[in-house]
C-alpha cells in the first residue's frame, strides 16, 4: 500500500473522531449552560470547546464575549474555523475522497452525504432543528462511519491504519476534555459538594457517553476520583485512555512489532494497565494528562516514521494545518 | 434559412433511421414522465456516487456533475466499422509521424509537412530526438473527436494525443443505462465497453521495459483537485494498479520507485495523466510540484515507460492537424477514411484576410487550446464579442486557426420541455500496444443549450451513453 494512502486513511479516521468529540463537547456545554448558574452567568461552560480546539485566540479576535450562539456557530458551522465540525468533517471527506477506491463504497458515500448535508446547514436552520438534535445527528453520522468501517472494510493494512487513527485521536480527545474540565472545575478533594459533583462531573461523563458506564461500574454517586479512573484506567470503557492505547498497541503489534511506535504504544499501555488512580491524583491529574497527550502524539510521529508517511502528505495546507493541535 | 442538421434518429422525411427503430417503438409506449423520473434518478445516483468534476476558474473550487442524458446515441454496426477503421488508421499514421519527427524526419524532407510547423512548435521536445520508446509506440491512448454532418459524413475535429479524458464516463454511463433501462438492453444487442480497463492494462504491460517478468504499472495523477481525478481513480481501480501522485514516486540510481508502507517498490510503467511540462521539474518546468525529479532521465535510460510518451503534443495541435491526411498517405499509402475539417491558418495572409471578413460564419480556435476554452463560434457570437476576438487574433495570428461552422448532427435529448434535438459529437478511445484497436463505443457529448455547438463539459455540455449495435 502507498504510504500516502495509509496517511490519508489514518487522518480520515482522526478527523471523524475529532468531529464527534467536538459535538460531544458542545453538547455538554449546552447542557451545562441550561443548569442554574453559580451567579455570574458567564460563558465559562463554553470555554472548553475553544480551549481544546486551540481556537480561543481566534475566537476572541472575532467576538467580544463568549456566548452560546457565537460559540456554537463558530465551532460547528464556520468553514473559516479549521477546527469547526464542518471543517473537520470536510477534511475527513477530502481524505476519504482521495482514497475512495480503497474504501468500501459505503464509507465514502456516507462521509460524502454527511458533508453535503452539513454544508447546507445554516445557523437559523440549526436553531429550528435544535442544538441537541444537531449534536445527536453529528454523533450518529460518526457512529455510522465507525460502524461501516468495522463491518464492511477488508481487514488488511488499510483497515489497521484507519482504526489506529480512530484510537490515537480518541485518546487525545478524552485526555483533553478531562484536562479542561479539571481546570474549570478545579476539584478540591477535601471539599464535599455532592450536588456540584453530580452536575459538573456528571456533565463530563455525559460528554463521553459514560454516564451509564459509571453507574454500572461503580454503583455509587458521582465522585471525581472515580470519574477520573473510569476515563483513564478502566479498559472496559471504550473511550478511556487505557482502552485507546490498548487498541493502538494491538494494532501496531500486528502491523509492525519491531518499530518504536509499537514499543511506545505498548509502554504507555502498560502504565495505564498497571497504574492506580491514587497515583495519578497524587502526582496531579494535569501533569499526568499533559504527559499522556505528549506521548500519544509521539506514537503518531513514530507511526509516520515507521511507514514513511511524512514525505508523502499531499493534502493542501487547508486540510493539514489543524492536524497537530497546540496544547 | 439554413437547412436542418442531420439527425441521428429522424430523417428529414420524418422516417426513423434504422438503428433507432426499436427505440422509437419503445418510446411510443413510454411516457415522458417515465423519462423524467429516470432522469432524476440518474442525477441522484451520480451525485451519491460522487462522480463530479472540478471547474477551473471557479474560485469556490466547486464540484459539479456532468449532466447525463438518458437518451442513448445509437450507432449501427456498419457505421461503427467505418469510424473504427478511420480512427485506427489516423492513430497508426500519427504514431509513425511522431517517430519520424524525432528521428529521420523523412516527411519533412519530402516536403509533405512544413518544417517550420514542427521545429518552431512549442510542443516539439528536442529532448526526445533519437529516443526509441518501447515498441516504437508514442500514443498509447488517443481520444479522437469526431462529428457527423450527414449519413456518410464523419469529420475528425481533434486527435487528442496527450492525456485524453472522459473514458470513465463511457463506462459509468453504460452502467447507469443498464440500471435505468434493463428492458432496452433486452431488445438491443449493444456491444459492451466495460472491458476497456483490461484492454488498457494489456496495452500498458505490453510496452513495459523489456526484461520485466510481471511489470508494475501505476497511474500518475496530479491529485484529487484535478478536474479528471475521478476518472484517474476509477481507471486505477478497474485495472487494479496503484493511483500515485508525484510525491509517491522517486528516482534512485536511474530507477523509479514508489513509496509504500513496506518501503520502496520498483515501477515499470507509468500511465501518466499529467502534462509533459509538469512531469519532471529537473527536465521541464522547474516550478512543477506535481512531477517526479529525475523521471525524464530514467525514461531516457529506458528503465521506465511513460504512456503516452513525452512529445506527442507535436502532432496534436490544430495547425499540424491539417496534415494528418497527408501523413496517412505518406506512411500507410492509403487514403484517409475520415475527413478533416478545412482549416484556415491565420498566419497565412490570404487565409487571414478571408477569415477576418467572415468571422461571423466561422469557428476560430487557439492552436493549443482545449476544453472549449477561448474559442469563438462566429454565428453565435455578438458583434462586440467578434470585435474583441478580432483584436486577439491580430495580436498573435499564428496562435489561431479557423474552420467553417459545421452543422453537427443532432440526437434527441431529454430537456425540460420533453425530447428535443441537441448537437452531439463522439470520442472513441484508441489504444496502441502490439496493435491499434478501439473499444466499440466512446463518449458522446451533447450541447444541452438549444442551438449550441459547444459540447465541452466545461462549457455546459452533457454526456450520453453511446451504443454500438452488434450484428
């Protein structure tokens, strides 16, 4: 397989995953926005979307204040914003278009249909539709992509690169979401405010579709430490860091076991496999997540080196500029 | 009043021409609403599969569907024989001509083609002089544009010997027609066209550098933003070869390799859909981002074959075109089967005088133009347009040729009001490897605007499925 093909498939999957996560983040911001505020009625709940995507400076250059309508329009529909859902899915579609003949027919057609529809949605239409319905729709389209990948793609190296893209990106997104929430919530381990925990950390769980998973796993009220454990160390939850590195490690072992990429993925996975949540919180969640994001990005670089991907990137800057996000 | 153009279906006396009799009977039992519904269905299907082309000069870089018409263009077996013999004869002579031009130049010495026309031509590649391509083949793929003006009158408009496109539509259109009108295929015996990629692959493998057991063939595309990218991907897929871009290839020690996830892999034959100028920044345009540095050197060394060869443009401009019948006589000792359209050369004083006085009757084209861009259709142009075009001609007369406006044949076409005659042309695809042959069919382009003679997709033309009937 051409290195460029591998590169395109890898990034196609990453962009789809990224779009899905943006929809999740906006969805949870929207939910939190509807809760009674702690007085100031600030736009704080909308900040994560801007911080995670690295678009806070460009947002602030264009808008005076952080408001729901501006953030949603900017992060969902603005084609000028390279991190918006429409741009990200546009990039996914461009990558898929370049490799459409490697992909099952359904995969390109599904992404193409998503993109065509997304492009036709205006903010007014979004209001008519309802935010929740829109976010649900984006998630559904992304699920359809993942489902089609798993159920129709021939499981050769093209498949491995696609799946690898999904898990590398998902790990990155989970870590970022958790980190931003951590800043906003600034949990105080000694402070006991179960109502705040319920709503605030509950929102984090909802953003990750992890609310039910939490209940099933812990059968307990929502405790920050357990939320952190679920989203980092519990392999059985498919968006946890451990789950993502486990999947990436398995894929890389199969694709090319003697590479630095495979070793690195294995090492990170082992740390998560044997790590304890008290060690994470003792050291500090932020430090832990920062290191994870950096090492996860390192896997991505090593994948590029192992399979000769870097020299073969052919997408124009518009679809490349947002690949690596500023931390 | 000008007489009506030749119609592919209906004779002037109202009778139906033989190839269309069955279609006519079928139409009589089919409502226009059925056609309308099939038309909409085809549109949706094409959009969903994503068969689009990019429009140059559109700042949005937007993609459009090439309109597809649901009424087939039907050609009888006899008519096809004639056309097929005609195009093969031309391509054989043209291959001989290119070889001659880059070697002994016998035809120039015999005075059959003016020397200046060749040697002062931008498309003459001095780098190719004395080079012997595998099998002596220069034009592996040609897309000859033919128009019809009467029962037995077929004219060649252009030979398209560089990187002719459109063949994917020939196949996709057939696929669509079989899907939409299965009953028509029960009534007609239509020659299949979908083996074209296999024929193409056979051709490409045949011209591989000699000591290669199982040659690796690739298709080189400028990339997904090229207007014909869909076709490139389609053909690569149908042939089962890698679709590569410049960045995927590199030259090491005189051999061409592609970058794969398992490391470098040797490449033997490149079906390139990139113009000569952009193939190799070391040999041609320095600013080319599309090409492969060192490719030309490898090609000259004979370690890799390019299809088509470099330098075929020399026999593919609208001035050299005029001499193709002379080439056929010179190399093959035969009379040209297909006619040329009389051509006026604007650097000739008499011709220029005549043309400038008759601009409102003639079609004027740029010598190196293609895609229907930059041409003047006199009878359809306004006075201002004619005056402006005149200035362009006078600024550089040698850059233009003129031809009489041909009454292109018409074919019934589905439009808003129902069925109406629209002008069509025909582009069969001629392959040359061990032999020269042509898949029975081609791309019929149709000018959808009433009265328009410009069939190019970039100018609002559409396409039709072309049926060659079997005996």
